[in-house]
C-alpha cells in the first residue's frame, strides 16, 4: 500500500500538477512554480474577461437580479430545477473546507497579500464560469425520460463534434475520480474526524449517519438535491457570513489595518513576524492564485453540470447567474474568513528556531489550515471554535451531495442512464467507507481527477469561445434555444441553433 501511495503521489505532484519549472526546467519568475493546469485556468479566465469586455464583472448586479427572479421558473421554460436551485447545487460543492482551511493556508504560505491575488483570480474566474455554464445550457441534451444532461462532456461532443468525444471521455473519467475521492471520501473523513475529536462520536456511527442522510437526498436525483440545496446552502452561507460579521463587529478597530496589510503585502511582500517566515510578492501571487482557483472551481467544469439542468432556454441568462457562484464563494465567503483571521487578536504562540514566543494573530502561529480559522473565531467570540466545527460539518456534507450529481452525470455519459441508480447506492457506500479509512492517497487521486477535468474543459471552452462571444453579443448563434434531443442529434437532425 505504501508503494501505491507513493506512486499516486508521484503522478499527482510530478505530472498532473507539475509546474513549468519542474517539468521543463525553465525558470519563469512569479508563475513558474504554479502548476501548468493553474496557469491554463488563470490564462483562460484573463482571455475570456478581455474577450467579453469585462462583462461578467460589470453584470454582477444584473446577475443578482436574475438570481432573485430565478427562484421560480417562467412558464414554458424547460429543465428540471429552477435557475436558483441550479446555483445552490453548484455552490453546495464549491463552498466547502477550502473556504475555511484554504484561505488560512493561502495566508500562511503567501502572507496577507495572497488574499488580494485570490480576489483578482476570482474576478477573472467569473468569466470562465459564465462561459462554461452558457455552453452547458447551449449544448445540453434531453433524453426520453426527460432528464436534462449537460456539462463539458456534452459541449465537447455537441459543440466540437464526435471526433472530440475522446476528450469528453477523459473529462468524465476525471469527474468520477474527483467525485469519489475529493468530493466524497475526503469530506466524510473530515466530518468523522471533527465529530470524533469534538464530541467523541465513533467514526463508524458518523459514517452510517452520513451515508443514510446522503441516500435520502440523492436517491431522488437532481430535483431532490436541488430542493435540498436551495434550503440548506443559503442558510449555511448566510449563517457563516453572519457569524463572521459579528466577530468583525466586535473587533472593528482592526479591520482597516487588515485591509492595509492585504493591499500593501500584495505588492511588497510580508516581513517575517513571529512564527510566520515571511513571503515575497511571488509567494503571495502563487498562493492567492492557487487557492483562489480551486476554492470556486471556476474552469474545473463541475458547476456547468448542475446549471445544465436549469429551467431556462436562455444560456446567457443562466451563465450570468452561474458566475455569481465564483463571486459568492471567493469575494464574499473567503473574504469573511480572511478578515477574521487578519483582524482578531489573541494569545497565540509560535515556535521560532526552537524558541516559543507570543504572537498576536493565529496566522502568525504554528497552527495550520482550518485550525487557524477556528482559533481566530474562538478568540473573537465565545463558542467561535464550535461555529467552525459546525461549518466544516455542513460544508463538507453539502459537498458530498453536490459531487454525487456530478459523478452520476459522468457515469451516465460513459455507461448510460441505467448505471445511475447503482451509482447512487455505491456512492453511499463510499461515504461510509470514507469516514473509516485513511484518505492520504485519496487526496492525490482527487488531485489527478481535478486535472483530468480542468484540462479538457478549458480546451473546449477556448475552442468554443467564439460561440460564447456570439451568443453574448446577440450574434448569429441564437440566444434562446431548445435543448438537443439525444436521438435526433445523433442522427444529425439539429443545426447549429438547435432547431430541427
């Protein structure tokens, strides 16, 4: 098993997530240590933002207006869930431990300036999320049972043509790997660990409860998941932001300094303080980009699978709603976490060269990941540590639900709709197993799956960027379309505008 773990880690770190410097031996400043996939993600976002003339950023208010309107579908709109439910389903998988542990890790690795670069990454990532979700609705299919099926695998097949189907297969395999590993087993393991440490509940009991709860929700498919997510996700996001705002209100005097630190260290680096070893600008950029990209999953190709099921005939409208997922995840929720970590002072310690000394902030201590966030909340408000414990549990559980749908759409693309029900059952067994098993190598399998998703998806988005631009500006590709009928499309009975 140890050899297997080493092999998986080698594949993930040296090949799938290898950097330009490590793979090609070329020393590129600032971005050279970023994984090639991350550079592709960032480059695609910048390209689409410029191509669309910054429309995704300028249309944020309009997006929220559409989201409010999208709580209910209009008459004649075809799909399975409301546009609002589609976004909540997508958010259920993106709002997770990365919003708690990922932000803290970014600050630890790159200093407070990493948050600025996380913001910049999210703003360009909105264009990617807009484009991929627009394409998901544009090229989705509907089968004989009325299931709406879409996402990167379908806009690869229907947009690029049958000769590109191999790319869709790679994406689907990557989706399965990422779903089972990072989207399921890692999450259930994290919940079981937190519950065991905080309340002494045996892992086997937690695993059984999680599997049972997951089964109750996912057995009904996207309609059940969307209905559940529509109720729980807004509650968990609002609850977490409210708790963070209370902490910040009680420590308001430190907020201006936190913002000054973010902006100043984004361009000048951070001097060593306490247990924090310091970071130059390059480290801030790398940490911010890496954590920002994979907190909101812009470009990974997961969210458009959910948005393809929305009740709409307007890909542009759904894309505008979809891009809000990146804004809410990173600009709102991650920012709340960052400000609490950078604002709240407490009695923390750091080990510097074997000498223990007192430091003011949790991010300067020797704590890691979510424990930094938990310590900051605990210092800022009574019971703050329990808030993070509860948030981790809820965030991780909704991630299990969201990724179950992504996994079933991948299995359906590969093996047909008949494989979906068995997959849902097997999914719950993985949830149970994840709570009991060590998941060290599972993390790496998830990393491999993420790379296998992002690369084909970004290739397709770039090749279809002309369609995105045309539909956005009202060009020859019609904005309002009918979904592809699977049997008719296979016989070539649809033209480029989805008409028979």
